[in-house]
């Protein structure tokens, strides 16, 4: 673990390799899971405010789920999350050319909203857990992301480097710069160890 300010990062964020491979996984992170995407209080308000701007980007099933459940819901753990369609895919997910995409992000790309997508989705496979005085930032390894791990290994791309934009969005550029410095130090330490063998 490495502490930067009020954040504790798992070393996996620095050491593990990752790069999304949509051609292999087909965006199944929008489909898998027991609950919707975690949302902050602010994000739940934003989704309510922008729903009319993103509505046309969603599938009919998604619109129906949102109109029945709301733009955000409270799950069984008491967390604010996106609603699901029949307990499966995120209501904001759209299916195109055999791959799942985020309808919110498509609306954002077209300039319909300033909100790109939930931070939890942007940070995936990083998961964030807030405690009273510290925030834990961990890498979550799941089966559907095996192609991303293989792709990341092939390119030598660490999780934190792949998620640079998302980490800056979530925690700020100062935190990312410190994280990057720690990653480089960790890498150079490993290189030194190898050279001594």
C-alpha cells in the first residue's frame, strides 16, 4: 500500500498491467455485477438533471427501467447506484455491433452534456471505498477483464497509467503525479533488483 494525502492506493494499481480490449470483452463490465455502477450524491443529482438530454441515446429497455425505478436507486447495501434492466445490464448501457457502450458517454461525446459518465465507471477496474478519515483505492481483478490484463502485459501498461485521465478526474493532477512518481520509483527499484541477480 502507498499513502498519498488522504488516499491509500493498493500496490496493484502501480504494479498490475491493464488496457481495455473492447474487441475481446465486448464491454461486458456494463453487463456483469450484482448491482449498478456506484454513484456519488452529486452524480445522482446530475443524472436526474441531464436525463432529458441523454434519454434518446438509451435503448427502450433502459428508458423503461429508468422511468420505473428512477435515474439512480439505492441498492441492497444502501449505496447509490445506476438502475439495472431486469437485474442485469446497466440501464444506461447501449448495445452496438456486439459490444456494450455507455449511453451517457455517447451523449457527452456529442456535446449534449458536460457529464462524461459516472466516475466509478471511468475508474474501473479501480474501486474506491471511503472511510471516515481515509479513502482506499484498490484494483479489482475480475474474469471478464482477462483480455485487458493480457493486452496490458503485452504493452507494459500499468493500471494507473491506463487510467490517468480517470484518476486525475477523480482525485486531481497532484495525486496522479505523486502516484506516477511512486510507480516509476517502484519500477526502477525492481529493475535494480533484477540487475543485481
